[in-house]
């Protein structure tokens, strides 16, 4: 059964010295409303809108994150332990989220004073001023009836002694990390003015076995590498997964009995549906932004062209390219009006753009070397791709082909995928001698790289949207 974060009235029943705390705790909601853009007027509750101009300004914000308090240390049914242990685990996830995106340099929870439950909404601001903290994140965790976990999160401006934003989430014990990601999303959005992305998932290909006989299974995990789960057994090779726009399904290519087949895996029912089995070499299935179409590439008669078919399956595929050579890929612009793809029709791999019906095909990469695996940013302002000039490097460019710049400089980095807010790019890196693959991420400055933890080798990452 699909787990959800419940929308509910907060109504915490506390007593004694914490009664006032219960009355003013944040309502439990599935998501926090998006903040106003940087530079906008202060909101109605008097909270400050922080304006940032570049990455150095963001990193200069000293953010202290304390261990989340609890009113009673009781069992939670989580893998983190009791409410006290869970409070520390929650704050550690929030701190790691904010640190690993490369924009902030948070401190805590280790080495910081731990507030009591009654102090979560009444911070001792002089203590944090003395520690040169600009911002303060405090929170609490309670074990509720029915086994649910309730988490509250607060962001304060230390200098102004003001609460900037608050949020509350009620989750089943197995989903406690979601509440931490939601808290980090709330803090990130309020301080940066950008859309959140921590509460999202990654689909990827888990790789095991020797280099010449590798097992490739479809797998998923949280955006920080936690909660890993295999979806397929490995009896048939799985490749190039992509989340559906509504997060309910994963599109991927399978070589079942040696036959390339496009499947949609339903995450709620753990069942899959065949979309297309062409009988010819088939590659790179991709969703349209509205989820109604599936793009794929198929080799036939000496050429490889891009087709689209209804995501419901059946029907006659529509051929979108028809030129000598190999045309592969296909990533829609966010509004669905255009498709970026790779083709060697000019003599080697380059990046092209066409209208979604296949018209107006035009080359946009003219910067030397080869270019492959293009992926349109969710913002629509950039295209990430693999640039092949000796080594394979992750690069970005404008939709018109200008402004190309490299984000990585390793031996073999390929197959970029964007975070939901278009701020971070994940990709997979292959080790030079061993041939093992692993998933990495880099921000748009190119200065902040990070390897994601996976239990086995990992390739072909695909970042899904923010979870509903």
C-alpha cells in the first residue's frame, strides 16, 4: 500500500508547562507553501525575506541545527530508535541535506546545546548570537496515536529574534526521513527563494557481477541515497529508467529473453505493463511532461530514429526523425513544445532540437568534440549533456547552444539528470580500470561534487519530481 504524509489538524494534547507550545505549534501539512521570491516584502507574520546574490553569500549564512526535542522519550517503531534518538537522527538528516547541496555550511547537531521541548519555540537568542549563528533550526518529534510520528520544524533569524517559517508533518514510522527532508526543503526554500528538492527520489540501475557479465536491476532510493530498494530481479537487463511526472510509475527498457521491451513499472501495485516491443534494437524511453507520450529510439533499415507512442500502450508509433545515421534520446522541454536529442547526421554525435511533432530540426552544438545524452533542465533555461573530448565530462549549455561550460573533469562521467529545481545534476562515473560505476552529483557551479552511497555499483540515475 502506498504510504502518504497525512493532512490533518495538529491539535496536540500537551499538558502543564508545554500547553502554550501545543496551542501555537505548526499545523501538520504535507508540504510547505512556496516562499516569496528573494527581495519581496516581508510576509504578513513579520518574517524576514533573505536576499542572496551568489553562492558565497549563501554559504556565509551560519545555520545552527539543534537536536529535535521530544516531550517524552518513548519507542517510535522506527529504525532510528526512541523519540530522543529519532530527534537526533532527524536533525542529522536536515543538516546533511543543507550541507550536501553545496550552498550552505550548517553546524550541528553535534557539539551544539540541545534545547528542551519547551524551548523549541522560545530560543535563547543570546546563546546563538555568541556562537555567530545567523539562522537557527529547531524542532521536535512526538510519537502519536496509531503509531504515527509527528515532527515540527522552525527556522529563526537570530539577529532579528524572529521566527521566519514553521512546518509540521505527520508520517508513518517507516517514512520518518521524509519529515526531515520536508524540514530541509522548507529551510532551503525560505533562505534561497528557490523551489525545494530534498523530498524526492532517484531511480537508477544497480550493477553487480563481472564486467563482461554484469547483472543490471532497476532500483530506487531517496535523493540522499537512503531507503534503497530493488524493483526487478535481474533475470533480464534493465536500462535507462525515468520517473513519470506524477511519481506513480517508472518507465524503463528491459531486455527480456534478449528482446528489447519498454515497460512501465507501477510503484503502488508493484506490477509492470508492456508499452512496446519493437523486435528491433530499442533505446532510451522518455516521458513527455504531461505523461501522455513515450519517446524512444529504434534501429531499422540501417538508421536509428526517434519515435513516440501513447503511454497507454498500443497504437501506431509516430516517427519523428527520418535522416541517415543515428538519432537517439529525446528529452522534452518543460512546456512539452520541444525535444532535445543527439544525432550523428553531421558526421559525429551532436545535439539537436526539434518541435515536439518532429518539425524544425536543427543542430545547436558547435563547440568541438562530440555531445550526447542531452537532458533539458526543469527550469527550461539550460540543457545538460555528456561532452566527449578525450574524457567524458558533464557540461551544460543554453537551449540555443551558447554558454557551454563543464561541471566535471573526470575520466568518464555521463548521463546527466536534473534535480526537480534545476540546481543539482546527478550522473554516473565509471572507474578507469575496474569499470565499476557509481552515482555522483554536482551543483551548477561545478565546485561541489558528492558521491551518493549505494549498496552496489550504480548507473543511469533518473531524478524524479518532488514527492506529492
